[in-house]
C-alpha cells in the first residue's frame, strides 16, 4: 500500500517522466559500457558470450574425446578409463563449431549424443548401455567403466556444458599499449593536441581584443568575415594546403608531412571560433575598467596583458576545451597532413587502422577505443562547466 | 616517446614566447617610429593617432595571416582547381563538373547526404528538446543531462567502434555478441548484418551521429527554455492551458531562434560527416557521402585534384546559405557592426 501512496503523491505523469528519462539514460550509456566491459574481459569469453553476461560468467558447450581404450586399466571385472575432460583433446563434431573444454571452468552437464548434449548432470552416473557407465564430476575428472574390455578403436566422444567464472583482465590494455602501437599513438595524439590547443588561444586573444576595444575602419567587415569563416568546411582547404605543403617540402628538401603542418592547420581553423568567442566575451567586460586604465596612461598592450587576459579566463578556458577535444578527436587532418605510417598515427588513425586489420578482434578494438576516448571524457567531466558556457556562447559553429 | 611529448611541450613554450615577443616587439617598434615622449617637438598628436591606427593591425596580424593562408586562399584555390585536370596543371573547363553530374557514385553521395540532412538535424533537435523538457522537471535531471551530453566528448572514430560492437553480426548459430542482434534473436527474429543492409544501413550510421549530437542540442535548448519568462507560462496556466499546449504554443515559439541555431549547427556538421562513414563502411554498400568521396578522389589513383575540388565546392555551396544567415544574425545582434 505504501508504494501506491507514494505513487499517488508523485503522480503518474511524473513517474512517466522519471521512467522515460531513465530509459534514455540507459540507452545512451549502454553502448559505451559495452566496450568498457568487453575491454576488461578474457578474449576467449568475449567471443563466446555477450558482454552483458560478463558478471554472471560464461557457459559454453564443448566436445572432447575421452581417453583411448588402450589406456584402460583393469579393476577386477571392470575395465576403467579415468582422466580429466580439460586435458582431453577436442573432438570434431557434426556441427563443427564446438571448441575443446579449456581453462578452469566447472562442468555443469554432459552427454554422449549430439541430440542430447546435456543429458546428465555433473556428478551423476550415466548408464550408457552395454554395461558401460560414465561419471563426470564438476572439476572435470571422469571415470568411464565397462564390465568387459573396450571394443571400439577410438576414445568416446563426449559433449559438455562448461561454465567459466567471470574473468577480468588488464591484459588487453597491456597488449594494445605495447604490441599494437597504441602507446606510441597516444603520445602522437598528445604531440598534436597540446600545441594546437594553446597557441591559437594567445593569437586569437590579441585579435579579439583589437576587434572589441579598438576603433579602426574595416572592423565591421572583419567581424562579419570571422562569423562567415566559422562554417567554412575543412574540405575546402585540404587540396590547396596539401599542395602548398608538398611545394614547400620539395623546395626546401624537408618532409611535406610534419607536426608543424598539423599545428598550423589546427591553429588556423580554430581561429574564427576563438576570435568570435573571445571577442564576445572581451567586448562585454566593463567599459570603466579599460577606460580608466587608458586615462592612467596604460598602453593597449599593457591593458591587454594585465586586465583583459586575466579577466577573460573563463572564455579562454571554454575555447581551449573545445580546441583540445577537436584536435584530439580529429581524424581527417591527421590522416592528410601527418602521414599514415604506423609510428605517425594518432589515436583516431590507429583505431581506424585496427578496424581494418583486426576486424573481429574485439579485445583489441575495445581496449584501443577506450584508451582513445578516456582523455576527452576526463576533460569533459572535469571542465564541463566551461564547455557548456562555451557552447552557449558560440553555438554558431558546426564543430 | 617521452622525448616527443617533451618536445611538444617545448614547442608550446617557444610558440607562446615567440607570440608574446612579436606583440611586445611590435609595440616597441611602434613607439620608436612614432615617438610622443619629451623632446619630440612636433606632431605628438599626429603620432598618437598614427599609432592608434596601426596598432589594431599589429594585434590582428598573425590571426589574419593564418586565416588568409589556411581559409581564404584555399577557398579561391579550390575554386580554380576545379577547372583543371587531375594534376592541377591543364585547364579543362567544365569537364570535372560534367563528370560529377554523370557519376553514379557522386549521385549516390548527394542522395545520402540529403538523407542525412533530412534525418540527423531533425532527430537531434527533437530528442534534444524533449530530453531538455523532461530533465528540467526531475531532481536528478542534471545527472541525466551529463550522461546524455557525454558522447559529445567522444571522437567519431571511437563512437564508431562503440556502435560497430552494438551492430556486430556473427553468422550461423554462434552466440550473438552484438547487443542489437542479441535483442533481435531473443525476440525470435533472424540476426542481420546491419551495416550492409541496403538503404537502411544509412540509418544505422546516422544513429551514431544522433547519439553524439543530441546532448549538444539538449544543452543549448535547455538553456533557452530556462530563459523563457515565467509569467508567460503562469498566464497560460491561469488561462487553463494543458501541458501539451503550453509546450507547443507558449514555449516552442519563444525559442524558435535557438532551435534554428541548433538545427543549422548540426546541419553544417552533417555536411562534413566523414569519420563515421570511413570507419563503419568506407562508403561501401551505398553509404558514400560527399566528404568521403572527396577524400577518396584526393588519393585515388594518385589523386585527382579537379574532381576532388568539385566535390568540396558542392559541400561549400551547401554551407553558404547558412553562412550568410549567420552573418546577418550576428550583425543584428551586435547592432550593425
């Protein structure tokens, strides 16, 4: 009754709101959770069961061949074969797919006929007819006995249902960071992102100050230009800039593809949004502060450095976060201007290459993907306030 | 590897220092060329005026240079290159444009881009608006918003891997480890290879961008909703309007401007969509879009800058109306300048 009273107090429409928001949250979170859980699972378990079963352990069907009749010992009137199913070789089966029983699982059930692979529970004594009995225990040990000598030439085929406990490992991460080159790519991504984030902030701040607090002809045209250039697609610049870099490279005998080229490209493409965001913010600073500083004889350079820059920290931070996320997550610019050699790939490029070369290897893909997204996610949660502020101030730009 | 990071940080320090040095030196130079101190007999006010006239351009100089080289010049150069052959040497008139009009893959890309434009901005704005309204009414709304906003930080490539795993297909009677196929088989239907299903595969790629961008729409629209004057809603309540009417007739009309901004921002993003298609299908199974076709032609068979330029110009042409609208809007906001 209490729950009904609560329900009445909350109200049905209110409950629907709670439930639907919860549903959307789960829908939004589950795909990411999937790769996080998968990246921590044992590679063998990833392919044998869905990641949502990771915490309940996996259950797999196996087919093995028991010990050879030649290995039978005689115990009184009986001939006995003993051993462990986990040491037994894999048996070829009609359905083909079943693997051998490996690892440290627990036997749940067993059977000798493909039509009834789980006929007997583990520990039970199965009567196989013609005087043959079989016991398979949970720990995998078995005892096959017959009242006379075994007459068939090969070991008996046995079907097993084996449940393995949940097994989590950091091995996938160790593997991708070293053997798959993700560690190097992580460093490459940092190398691209750090200068491409900080240098544009400074250049744009000076320009924004000029556009906000200086009077000169052509100012309105420049502001319109900044707003217009914010939406120029990256694609427009790719061919001419690549030709330009190739030209510079062959003229001066330096590599056409370099970090410097990527830094400058990112800096230039961040410029319109940076100037727009910072100009709006700097123009909104109190007029009295700047004018009184001017009256006191401070030059524009001093006003900028000592008053404007410290006061505009929130706007600078907003833009820096945007620019960092954008340069860290970028694939196209790095692919075109940085080259695709394995030691030059940034994280996004490396992930893209792995999708091609390690298509079904989900333990590698998920671990690599998680390393790729973890840095921006940390930045996101730590500095979300600035990110939202920047979005609200500069939502004209398309990413 | 560590030395690489150290050198990158070194570049930051040197870069910042050089920038600061530039602004400082230019200011000094200005004072040297146009002195106003003691001992200057004449023209103090003239020199002051000259300084004030030149200084903005010194402040703007590096930014203008960068933008000119990387944004303005390329737009013109791409336009010119579109009339030249694959190496950009011989003038070929309109032949690249004629190729584009007749090319099946180009038409397919245009069709797919229109499909993306029709679905993604609308879906993101709609979901964003609904979620913004719902989360504003519950106590854990901010927490929910953070979760839905989070994919915004994830790269398109990372998101593609996340969703490729959701769409994973395994043949025969193997256990389905992809979430979508597991649900489908649990409901008794046959598993599907989602990303190669003709036509519908486009929608499975769009879902990724919708997943990323809904949070953006939600944040912006939520702020706009909070900016709606309380009195207008109270007046509607007093007049007997129900929730549905308040939403559509009172709230939505007051945030039309913001809805337009969200819509156009996502539209521009959709026109440039590249990473998702590259990593999910690389344009196979009829999922090619303009940005990927352009990239393809940049390097296909040694590269064809003419055809590639034409495709880039099509993207640019599609963005232009929004660009003009943005400029008008900005000029209105800043009171004409």
